[in-house]
C-alpha cells in the first residue's frame, strides 16, 4: 500500500511493478539480530549519508541463499521499488557452480570473489539477474539497497 497506494498484487505483477520469484526454497537468512549487523549497517549508512544526505541504506539484514537449480530472473530494482537508487551485493562465497550475476543490457556476466561489494544503479540500464546455480554448494550473498529518503512522502501515487 505504501509503495503503490493499492494492494491488487495480480495487477501490480502484470504491470511489472511487483515481482514474485518462485522456487526459492529457504531463500533468506535474517541477520538483523546478529552482532555483525549493526556495525556493518551503521558504517555503510554513514558513508551513504555523507556522500548524499538525501539517500539512506536499506537492508543488509538478509543473507540470500540460492540453492542448486534456482535462478533470479532479469529485473530492474526501481521497477518494483521506485525509491531504490542503487543495489548493493556483498559476496560471501564463490565455491558454488554457475550462478553468475548477469546484466543483459550491458552484456556482462560475473562471479565476484568473496568479500567483494558491488554497487550499481537500480535503473533499466542495469537490469540484472542470476543464472541457475549448479549442483554443489549454495550461493550466499548479502543484499541491500541505497534509497531516496522519504521517496513515498514526496511522490504520492
């Protein structure tokens, strides 16, 4: 309701404003109450706010797990949440098979080393997804977003 002023999910999905990803099988591990979360969030958020006081860090409380056989279809973050300016991903491991991050509009595929943090715009040019993870270890990443502060107060739909 806050994002779109309505809750007709089927229509929001059809309009490309809301995405439902199938077959995640135990997708998220919440670290909000883990001792690592607060220093990580506070440190990153202070850098974001220092760079631009109109932005704020969102997320970084979920480790995303992708089991073998799972993919993330190509999508644009701003399409489902217009407040997102940048996506952020911290890679935790790289011993999984396949599962590359891809940007179809840029013809880029990559599999960053553990500890790598990526930032990229949430706009259409940076549409992205994750190829099917192959057999073997699970793919783990920490995800977050950099959003426009008070976007929904400023932009009523």
